[in-house]
């Protein structure tokens, strides 16, 4: 699951629908990416990063599941 993407989206007070509009993507696509049911194409990931204010060089971090990091010492 793309929990980091969800966290950033919520921190920016954006709905999935609003993020989809900003990224020029379908709302279902954003939902599926966020819930780990769809791996985004690089172009989709770049659009999401741009819409969320994340540098494109760090776009892959949007797909991180922050829960994994909390279990590591």
C-alpha cells in the first residue's frame, strides 16, 4: 500500500478525487495505487509526485509503506 502517498495527500487536505484532478488521472486509478492494487506507470507516478509537491527524483518514495519502517530498529 502507498501509505506515504496517502499521508502526504491527507496532510495537504486533498481528497483522492482532488488529487486525481491535479494529477490528470482517473480517481479510480488513484484509489487503486493508494491501496496497492495497481502499480503505477512511471508517467503516472511523476504526475502524482508533481501534484503532491514531491520532487520527481523521490517519486518512488510515494509507494512506500511507512509501517515497514516503524518495525525496524
